[in-house]
C-alpha cells in the first residue's frame, strides 16, 4: 500500500522543504497551514506561502484556526490514516490527543541545535546571543515544546555579517536537502531518536517589538548581534528628535567617545567599553532604506549629536 505523508507548515521558510519532498517523489498527500490573515490595514487577505505553493502543486490543504479542541480535524486525521506528518514552522501546537493519529508520529524540523533554543524564534535568538553556529534538528514531537527525541542534527556556522534573513534562507535550503535523507528511515523504523539532555535546554521566546530599541551602553558586538538578529523584522532601532531610525546593516568600528555619541560624519556611534559601531545602511521612519553616504546628505543627525537610550 502506498504511504501517505502530511506536511504542516506556514511561512516562506517551509516552502523549499515542501517543494523538495514533492519534487523528489515523496507522497505528500495533504498539507496543513495557518488560515489566511488580514493585512494590518484590513484591506487584503494574505494566504500563507505554504498555501500558495500547495495550490501551485495541486496538493489538498486544510487551514483550521486551531487544532485544540477541534473535533472535526481530529476525526478527519483519524480517518485519513497517514503514515507520517512532517512539521516545519506550522505555528500551532499539536494537541496531545492528536499525537497518536499518525502511524510514525509527527516529525518536526526545528531551526536550532537542540536542546538549545527551543521555541518560537531560534534563529533570531542564536544570532543575538552571538552563537558561533546554529543548525536544524530532526525531532519527534511530544507533549512538551521542542523537547522530543532527536534523530539528526545538521550544523552551519554563523558569520559575523550574517543576519536572520541570511541564516533563515541557509537553514531552509539545508532542511530541504537533508529531510530527503530522513523520511525513508523514519517510515521504515530505521531512524534512531535519542532523548535530549533537558538540563541544557534554552528557550527562544517570541520576538517583541519592545526589544528593537538599541541600548548604546552595551558592547558593540551585542549591538551588532541585535541588528543582525532582528533583521528584517522588527529591526533594531534608535530614536532621535521623536523619529525612529532602523539600522539595517552595521559593523564594529574603532572610534572612542561618550556612549551614544555620534563620533564621525559617517554615523559612527560610540558604545560601551571604548567601542563603536559604523552604521552602513539605515531606514528613517516612513522612508526607504538608504546607504549611509546618501542618508547623511540630508540628515539632522551630525557628528556630536547624542543618541539617548529610551
């Protein structure tokens, strides 16, 4: 009898993985994704990237608002009788009573080196923490958040100039390649899932907009980590004369000055421990992104200006 695989995912990160499974002949018969969302102005309904690619590939999909206490989806999955569910950034909790509905279980592709950075924002948190590497973990879903046994971990280095978008694309491509090496082993019970060391677990809590404000009292490397980790959204920012400025790209400089002081005409900012950062690309609130040389031509922020911590 032919195998039946369900794929569960939502954002762009998951798209190459679904495409890879489909293009390499794995029997993805059904997709679960988050329902379409209204844009913040409420004028437009945006379907998820996974819904879009499912329609393109002509794969049936379902988009329930929640699986929790959802008797209809429970009965549907029970009747569907799938062999394996592959989950990647689905964005919903799989309820405990659903876990036994899939013969080989729910297997999650998580974007960290577990048990580090369990939770919603592993890529951002690893960059903000200045980790030298990250990766993807192939793990079984159980009742606790990202705490199930792991079969394989694939690692990549984080270069100091890479941001969350760069690493996300890198990990997505890696997952799209490596999941192909795992599916048959899981279906044939050849994969070895090993319990995590829960004493070493760290948690990647969801990113909140309040975290975007830069604290110039921090070391330059930590500020660069925030700028890279929060790119492209919500972005790391500072305020000047009541306006918000998002720093898109920066590097560590060697200037010295009072914390928060602009110490050059190319927007170099002094920070803690006699360090500085050179801002390379910036975006003024409501304006387009600019290279720093263009931005400084009409900017009120000049050498000697002071950026205050809010």
